[in-house]
C-alpha cells in the first residue's frame, strides 16, 4: 500500500501536479461556498468560457496564456457587474449576453490559429501533469490573494450573501463588494485552468461546496468541509488518473462527484437513504 502511494511521487511532474491540485481543490471549494449560496453556478461556467479570447490573443502575441486568461476573466466579470448594476439588467441576462459574445470571439480567434488543436487543448481540458514551477508560484500567489481577501471581508460577504436588505441598511458598499466577488471568482477560474480546464472548472466550483452544504449548517464549517472535499477529490483524482491512465481533470471532477453522491445518499439526517428509512 505504501509503495502504491509513493510510486507516483517519484516523478517531479507528479509532485508539482499534486501541489497544484491541492491548492486548486481548496481554493475552488472555499470560493465555491459563495457560488452555491448565491446561486452563481452559471457565473462560474460563463467566466470559464469567457477566458478564451484572452488565451487566443496571448497565444497570437506569444505572451503568457494564463495572464491573457486572467485579463479576459476580470474584464468580463467587471462588465457583468456594470451591465447588471442597480437592476439595469438581471444578472443572468448580462451573464448570458457577455458569455456568448466572449465565447464567440474566442472561437473566432482560435479558429484563425492553425496549430490551436495541439497548443490550446490543455486550456480546454486541463494539463495538470504539465504544471511548471512558475505555474505553481502563480497559482500560490493568486490563491493567497483570493483567500486573504475572503478572510478580511468575511463579515461583509456574509451579510451580503444572506441578507442584502440588511447590507443596504448597514450602508455597506454592496456594488463594490459584488464586483470584488466577481473578480475573486474570475481569479479562481483562471487558477483552475491548468488543473481541470475550461470545461470542468464549474464543477470544481460547485460540487465541493454543494457537498459541504448537505453536511453543515454554518458558513465557516461549510468552508472547512468543502476544503476537505476539494483536497480529497484532487488527491484521489490525481492517483486515479495516474493508475487508470485517464485525464487528470476529469478524474478529479468524477471523484468529487462520487463524494457528493455518497453524501447526498448517506449524509446524517439529510441523506436520502435515511429519509427513506424514516418514512
């Protein structure tokens, strides 16, 4: 058993992949708690696809793809906040418009690149085992920024998430906090690209948080439980991908989904199986 656990760690790329997956798993889980509580799952998916124009432009300019993705995600997040502020448009309407426009622009730009099928595939599906030392540093720095901001503004985000009327009564800068939340979500999406890719990042934002929601009653406990689920999913998925020879991002998401299903069925008091027995 020990040999089975240690064998993958003999390779440097697996060590870097393990660190990256754990960081991303915890970060997505913590931010994902707000995504679940504020019903922002569509937002996470939209931002994940909205980074494509930034990736394509960075590739055409021989720049850093993650920097391009970060710029595009932040621009789209702030644009969503701008168009939906003070009820000018419903947030889901603004998301739908900008999501479609950014995705179309990204596809148009990528289709003009002759070698995009080889060079940009890892953006769509993740490339955890290709994580470099510089990628680890970037992931760590962005992750610390996001988590530190959440810790500093925990009370404000809490009030805004559960009672917007009280937030307005307390004269909290709700628009600023809302835009800041969108930017933090955009940063989390970009950090997750290397691990699970555009297609699966929304799952890592929602699934650990939804799992923790079924197990806890308070936000701090929910964040802690979600972080554990995210870390276990990342670690377990990485080992599954190594021994089963499948895509690491898909393995991580499937592991998280399996944990969610188990909790959904067997969670104390709230699990469907226990509800059936009580009936």
